[in-house]
């Protein structure tokens, strides 16, 4: 964060600001400290297996350009900070969509929602409002909630690390959709794991103060594993210009909005591409290290600006050289594989040297 606005210029920082959307909003919750469980007996929590030692990182992406201005992307990273393997994990989001006019009137009790079944790959549920609580003529349209990204797992249910990015068909996808009334909140929360993992899909709900649960799973989280999950919220006017009805023709503005968001996320890869460090083509940078944590080997992908020799070293945390590879590389993207089969579990350092410049990244080995 550069506090002095006068220093925020392209001369000082030629690559521009480290921001992906028009406004990135970050939030981190660390489930690692029992002192933060207010009003609960710490002994009872310990006996029940808390804290789970999962770190939750949420980033909201909001855009101001015309194509993406009516959507919000909520992206979550769940990091297993414990030494335990967590099995059969599920992650979900509960949305409270209240479509009503301003004021005390209970206009949220007449909302309507349905799962979009025409194209189930959109993982989409659509909400709109009836007009008998003062909504008529107010320009109410549609709100869409969709699962955008879910973890990819191997045949054993472990989170995959063999690729840096997984297409939708490789992911777990949307497994559970539950539409319910606010009066069911207590029951849902008391049996939350069952609700997340039910694998059932609600069809629709009408004239309710409704909630929407969308979840995915199951997946196993080994120590240091990160599970990524993203949701998208979209807004759109009716096609007809009249009151929302939920008809297939009337929701097409929303469907277009959702497809544009998915194109941004998967084809343009604006978020994941920047996150992976794919900066300016031709710059010397490390673009990916996988799998991380590694077991028997680790693949290092990197860009170099000119043809020449590159030295890749594997160091312990004290800087002692344990392994290394020298390779003649062409300018552009290159890959080197280092054997880690003989290394015990722990943290190590990958160091790459090219034309007098060195880059380092942290590597975990887990047996």
C-alpha cells in the first residue's frame, strides 16, 4: 500500500498498481486462536476439535466498465494451517437475497427464486420479486447467484496440484442447491454439514423471505493445502422493461451478464493469470511451482528475457544447496523439474539465477 498519493505513478511503479478489478476488497479470517471464540468454553471447544486451523481469505472483485459493472466476484482461499489431513470437506455460501423497496415494509417476503436448468454448467440460481409489496413500477429486475470455481480432485479425493489452472469440467462443480425460508435458519445451521453435502437441488421457491445455499465437495485437504472456491453475483434488468416474471426470454440480460463474467474468469483469466505472476511477457519471473507441497518431484516454470544459461537450485532454509540443475534456456517460458524424492518433509527454497539476477520462492515437501 503506497500511502502517499503523489508516489502512485507509473514512473515509480512502471507495471502499474497491484490491483485486478476496479476495486479489490480483501478480508482474512484465521480460525487458529480459541481466544477469539467469544462466549464459549475453551475446554469444550478443544474437546470438540477446535480450532480447525483453517485460514480463510476472501477477495471481492468489482468492476466499473460497461461489460462487467453489474457483477461481483467473491473468491475464497481455504488454507489448511494444521498438521492434520482434513477429509471429506465441503464449502458453500449462504446468500440472503432481499428484493424490496426502501423502508420498513416487509417486501422481502414475496421473493421468488429458481434454479436455471437450461444450462446447468452456469451453476446459476435466479431471484426476482413479486409486486404486491410496493415493488410495482420500481424497476426491479433479476439477481443471479452462481458457483464460479470449485476445487479439482484426484481419484483419491485430494486437491490436485498438477496444473496451475483447471477448466470447469475438471472441477467438482455445484453439488448442492438449497432454497429455504428464513424460518429454517436454525435447522440449517444445526445440521450444516448434512445440508452442504446432501447433493440435492431445490427447484424453486415462491413468496418467501428466502435464503440460498450453494455448495461443492467433497475434497481432502492435506497440511498446507489450499482450496479455491469462487462465487459470482450478477444483476440485470428485465428484457421486456416490465415487471420480472422469470420467463426464459425475460432473463436473457442476466444470462448474458453471467456468461460475460465466466468469460472474464476462464478465457481472459484476468484474476488467476495475475495471481500466478504472469506479468509482462519476456520479463524474468517465476510463473509457477507445482505441485506445492511436493512429494517426489517439483516442476518450476519461469520466463527469461534472453537466450542463455539458467541455474536452478534447491536450498534448505539455512541456504545450503541440496540439489540443482543448469540448463540452456530460450527466451520466453521454460520448465525445469527437480527431484525431491530423498528430501524429508519440511520447507525449502527454490532459487533461480539468470544473467546475474536471482529469484526465490518457497517450496514445501510433504511425504
